[in-house]
């Protein structure tokens, strides 16, 4: 946004300009024009030109707005639904009344392209360089998209039976309709990208014939509770539960479900279990303020009648007849901040209580399976040599489980790094 101000004028902390003449007559003062990054644009990890696409929407040029977003993100329909929209927190309009609904406007532009069946078309001829992308989640899709637009041949290798990674198997359909995801994957395929499902890579050196390899396997491995009884029937990880559900299976759950955790996976699992007819309860070891899930999703869960028990952590899963009967918990209090910056939960002595449950869904964090790489290999977006190969890494495989928009940004940065390495 361009701002015109008078040199020497004071600026209040509200952002308004105080007309204070500290340098003599205004006749001798010249206006200064200064270009600065709008705060909403600056807060978008994908680097979307937010003011630009909102201006186009205001001019009723929805498809042009969609094309502008696609310059920095291949998945506007996805992000228009599942992004936590950090841009809105920085919107200047919020200082006056409320932030612009950037999230909804991105979705509006993407849905216009969906209705009109508009998709991407190749703009350059394919080159000779061939890149393998391992994983078809948001980072892998983003990297494949931007490489294809630069004329690279790209093959995406997906271990599961469907393309999309966590977008497909980790986010419920009520949040992300499959026709939207399918359309945006088809747009990437239209650029010449080849997708291969059921293609798990066990050893990265099997890909030695490619000019570069991007590891974008995401974070699909659930962290264990490390409490007695978590290996009995009726205890399932949130990622496994959602994966089975999203691939068309019917996970076996009881009528009383407790979900352990406070992130988006926990919320998605609890709301999905509710749709199976189960009574869902979420138990989180910290307070509401520390809960990492998106605020709108927490509110939606509460509105649906899901109880959230704060400041409690499981200590034991009790079985009867080989099945879950109840879960034992300890009340917690918050201590000093830990390495995450959040206050550490500390058990309160003598505060044990139990809940009668027949299913436990664990969702206390996820990690990546990088067993395809030599032990000790450090992945990075800038890449490095692994067995003589150019291997790059990005998204959750490098940072740990995070937001979709961050993975998209990581894929784009890595595409630039691959291009610089292969073409200079």
C-alpha cells in the first residue's frame, strides 16, 4: 500500500498522522511517497497478493483474482477452507471495526474457477530435467506445480491409494469437500505432472535416475501416549482413524469416545466420531489459551456439543475382556514455559479421576517416517547430496506437523531451490 506523509509529522501509535510542524513553514516541506508491504500480505506464508486479489474481486473479476492467487499458491480452494488465515489478524481494517474476510474471499475466487471449470495450462515446453516428488500432500503438490510451470518433468510418488496426502486422509470431508481437492489436483496434473499411487519409496537411492528428489512425506506417524494399556483393542491414533474414514473404511468405535490432544487432528477426530453417532469428549493437558487447534474449529466442536476437559492428562487405559473400559487421568496445573513457549503441564498430586469410555483416540502430535533415508540424514529446503543424489526436503517432513499454508510455502521455496541447483 502506498502512503503519502509529510516529513517531520509525528505518527501516533494508532497509525494516524499528527499534523505537527517541527521544521518551520510547510512551504519548504515536500511530500514523500513510500511503498511498503501491506501487513496482510506480509502475514501470508504463501506470499499471496491479498490486496491485489481483493481489488479484483471488488471489480467483479473473480477469475482474474483466482489467477493472481495461483501465482503463489496452487491450492486456493483448499486454503479458502482450511487455512487458519493469519493474514486476517494483521488486517488494518481490524483496527477500525473488523478484519476483511480474506479467507472467505479466497474461497469465493476459487469456487468461481470451479464452477466455470477453468484450469491451468502449460505455458512452457517440458525440459529434459526430471524431478521425483515423494509425497502428495500440500508441500509435494506445491513443489510439483511450480516446477511444472518452469518446464520440469515431475513425477509424484504417493504411498497411499489416493493423491492428496493429509489433505485427503487427514482432513474430514465436511471441512474440505473432495470435489474441490480433486479439481485442484487435476489442475496440477494438467500442467504435465505425473501422479503414481501405491508407490511407497523404501530407499531413496531407488530414485537415482532422477535429476533431483524432493521428500515431502508429511507427518503421518502418531506419537504414543506412553501409558499402560494403550496397546489394547479400542485405542486408535487420530491419524489412523481419520485415514480409514477418509479412504472409505468404517473405523470400529464405541458409543463413548475420548480424544486425547488439543490440536486440529484431535478436533477433527472428535467431530468425525460425533458424526458416527458417538458421544465425543476431548481431554487436553493444558488450558484453552494454549490449545493449538484453530479457534474456529474449537468453537465449532463446542457448538456441536463436544465437551472439552482442560488441564488433565491420561495415566492409564483400563481394559475389561481385552477392550477399553475406562481411562484414568490426572488433573494438571500449569508451570513454567517449556521449549514450545507454552506453560508446562504439571501433575497435581492426589487428583486422579476416571472416565467410562469404550474408545480412545490419541492425537498428541505427529512425526514423519524418513526411514527411506540413510540414518542421520538432515533434510532441508536448500538440499544436499545423499549417495551422490540431489535430495531436498520440505513441509512437515522437515518442520514437523504444521499448517497447510506453511507446507505450500515450503514446496514453493524448494521448487526455487531445485531450479537454482539444476539450472543455475
